[in-house]
């Protein structure tokens, strides 16, 4: 049982249908269990997930990081 005062992001990182690394970077991190693909959109995005292959997760993490020049 999760403590009610624990942040949602922390709770999600222990869910097998979530990619912990992507969740910690601020991504949706929902994993499509039959394929192993991970949603590459921001956490809390509108609409349906956009899943990427496991070998593309690093690229997705790069896109989630804020642009330091902005």
C-alpha cells in the first residue's frame, strides 16, 4: 500500500507497466506490455500515447529534456 503523501511520480516508478527511467525524466512512460514499447510523450499528455521501440527510448529521453538555450 502506497502512502497517500507519496508523490504520484514515485508511485508510478514501481509499476511494471511504466518505464522508470522515462518517468523520472518527466515522460508518460506507459509501457505497451505485449510489445515492450514505451510512450515517448510528456507525463500527463493529451490524447493517446505514442509508443517507441525499446531501442528508441534514449532518443525519446533527449526530446523530454528542456532546451537549455530557451
